[in-house]
C-alpha cells in the first residue's frame, strides 16, 4: 500500500430483516443478513408469499383470456 492510499474501512450494511448494522464480510455465511435467524425470517416471508413480484400477463395469456371470455 502506498502512502497516498488509505486502508479500507470495513463495509457495514443494514440487515434486511432486523435493521441492525453489521460488518459485511465473506466470513458471514448469512450475508447480507446478520444471522441465521434473520435469514430464516426472510425465507419464511418468501415462503408465505409476504413478498411478491408483479407479473404482467404474456401476449398468449391475454389472447387466451379473450377467447375464453363468454361475455364476448
């Protein structure tokens, strides 16, 4: 390291589950979470469909809806 370079500060991030700040490190097998418990909480939220992605119907699905609609 040269004299002009400063040592890097460890990266701190906020845990997505509990919000606590912790060091982001490859030594943490649960990253970006702070612990195994917080990772499990997040996985449970996905499994119970608390998190969702909006999906737009495909062209084929739209056409299928039009042909299956008894009102038309």
